[in-house]
C-alpha cells in the first residue's frame, strides 16, 4: 500500500493507521491532516532516478568533483545540501591550508605532500564521507 498510487479508502485507512502507530504525537491524525492531504499522499512523485557514486573525487590535480556531481543521494534524506555545504567548507580549508589533520584518513601519501596539492587533499579527506553516504 505504501508505494501505491491508488488513493482508495483502504489505502487511506492504512496510512492513517501507520501515522498513528509510527508517530504517536500525531496519533489524532484527523486534527493534523485533512482528507485531501491523505489522498494527495498517493499522488506524490516517487524517486526513480539514479544515484551518483564517485570512486575518486579528483583527477590529476586539476579536476575536482563536489556536491551532487560527487555524491548524489536519495533526495528525501536531505543529505545532498548538507554534504554539498561540507564539500565547500573542506575545499576552502584545503585551499587555505587550515584543514584539521584529524580529518585526513590514514593514507600512504605524506600529509605534507598533500598540503601542496589542495585538490588531492580535499579528495582524500572527503572520500570516506562520500563513501559513507552510499554504504549506510
């Protein structure tokens, strides 16, 4: 019923019960939602797109993937804007050399060498977070 696009009386009843069970503060559902809102739930758009997963965020020191180009995620999670803003902060810190070394995962590349390559530094520091978006 949850993925149905049919706003039948039975599906609306299941949705009402689901809300009552899963969200106790809204258990008096008719106070919080109109009949129209319940029925409109079944005409919502369902995400059918693709998700992006980049195995590497930089290329040869001159190209960098950030934001949705690097880690497009399921839209309803809200992680796209959050991770995009984190990307901007990490890049700023990599460029001005103020990135906290604790944020750089263990690597076989010398940290001092990475500091001379800010795009690579960004990529090495962000890759674990990008990977986590797809494996949680």
